[in-house]
């Protein structure tokens, strides 16, 4: 009689622990992705700037 409520309680505790760890992992991954996207944005800006400089040099040569 006591075994069933103990098993249910352990399953509920396991669910909450798993849920908290899942949410934590989501938050960590979203922070990493946001950081990577800002790095990518900076690199793209640098490439665009270099491309514009190259186009200006090519126009000057004509």
C-alpha cells in the first residue's frame, strides 16, 4: 500500500528535475546562439565594408 505513493512521488520529483534541467539547457543554448549571431553579424559588417572598399578601388581604376 505504501509503495505506490512513494513511486508516484519519486516520478513527480524526477519529472520536475528533468524539466528544470531541460529549461536550463534551453536557456544556455539560446544565450550561445545569440552570442554567435552577434559575432556573425560583426563579420558580415566587416565583409560588406571590405566589399565596398574593393568596389571603390575598382571604380577608381577605370
